[in-house]
């Protein structure tokens, strides 16, 4: 048998194994008698021991149904003067002026969208070279920057000014706060900051000690993701009830949508700047929330992204 025919036969066997693995579910009657059950085992034995976990319960609970007067009333309540005024204040929470750090003008994004889409790749290894502050400013604005404003008339008279951002948000509620840890950014002290899109500034949350707590909450091996060589980590912290108050459980879906839109804008902008980015879900939620002073339920980190100068 030639090497080529040997390789062809090997690939054929792998395909057969793949079809078997995905096409058959073995009966495992012992499943309920053990406390250690991998997610793969749970999936493969669903037909034998059906169970509905938190993920399935969320999908069912967040369905939108016909004749849902409670949901309809909740949504309608957001078309009053009070709620329009509330929406106009989204992201305008006061901050200690002494903690504000101005951002430089961002690097222009000159790459065509089609090329950025083709160039985007997940980069997990970084050189350790610093990320330029102008590039970081560009990425923050790509995620949450305010791009337009409009005056909306109030029923009682007068107007309220609504701000529109680079990413869509269900009902314009903007329940996601963007934190960042600056590991190696030109002209930026190491620490943890929160981006304020209304004032277009960084708000200092803590110094290097807090940054160590944040990076220490990641659980991915260095050889798989060279976090120590990255330029910054971005942390997407949500306030789910800001959306759920209007949309019920379905509002949590909109929170995930918003984070997805924010991250994709960052990925595409990073591709245009020649930077590397990768989504990272390998962090310990309780430790990350504790580091940022979040309660983990009403305000919690739902996603992270690592960026730097790519080594590959």
C-alpha cells in the first residue's frame, strides 16, 4: 500500500468514526448513578435519561408568545416621557473627575469592510510589543462609541437627546459596560479602567494590584493563549435587568446580542489595524466579578476578549 492510499484509508476511517460519534447515542443506564457526568455524556444520553438543564430552561423561559399581556404592557411602558428621559441618560453615570483619563484621537480605519472580514482571524499568541494608545482608542469607539444624536419630542413639551452608538442595543437600553485591563499600552499606566462612551474617556477603577486580580481570574494555559504577552484584556460586564425590566427573560438574549455585536466590531477594527484579538470564555466568573466589585447576578462579566500584537 502506498503512503497516499494509506492516508486516504485513514481519512476514511476518521470520517466513519465522526459519523458514528454524531449519529448514534449509546444507552448508558448507569448515568444517573454517578455524580461525574461530562457534558458530552449528557448530550449522548439525552434520549435515555431526558433532563432539562439551566440552558434549556432559559431557552423555554425566554420565548415570546402570542397573547402575552404582561410582556406587551412592560414594553409599552417605555414609550412615556419618563422612560425617554431615562434612555437619554444611558451611560452618563457620574464618575470621579480625578479618575478620568482622556483618550487620544483614534487611528483611522482605512481598510475596506470586505477586506477586514477576510483578514479577521482569532490570534492567541502575542509578541509582547505594546499596543498603541491610538489603536486602543479606536477599538473602544468601534465597540461603544457615540456616532450620532437626535432630539426626541416629549408629550409634556420639550425634548430629550438620545445618543446612538456603533453597535445596536435592544430598545437602546445599553446594558453592557466595557472594562479593560491595560497590560502593555503605550503611554497608559497598567491598571483597570471602564470606558465611558458619553464622555469618551476612561475611568480608572484600580491600579496594578486590581489588574493582577483580573488576569489571575483567567483559567487558560499560557501556551494556548499568551495572556502575559498581550496588550490589553476587554471585559464585557452586563446589567441584565436593564434589558429584562422591559423585555422579561427575553431581554437576556438581547444582552448577548449586544456583546456579540461589540466584539465583532472590535475584531474587524483590529484586523484593519493589524492587531490580534481572540474571544476568551476561560475565566472563573466568581473571581472575575469579585475583582471588579460586581455581585455576579445583577451585574456580571459575561464575556472577555484579549488583544495584542500578533505573533503568528
